[in-house]
């Protein structure tokens, strides 16, 4: 499944095993391994984290 933000697409292979957030960066582990995404704003990072927790809500 993918998440789109500012013409960028982040691919996530659910289920997500772990999530860690630090200011504007989110690290998560999915079926393909560890990933890290950095956002320009903290609010964007929080929106992505909420989507990771509940991908069907969009």
C-alpha cells in the first residue's frame, strides 16, 4: 500500500511491526524490513504515523 505526500509516494508492506518517531522523522519496520522517512514538517510526520496505525482510514 502506498502513502502520497507532495508528489512523493511511500510504499509500505503491511503489517507494520514497529514505529518510532523523532520530530520530523519516522522509522518503521514492515515485511520488507526497516525504513526511515523524513518530512519537512512535524505535522506531516504525525499524519503519516496515524496512517501507519490505521491505513484504511484515508
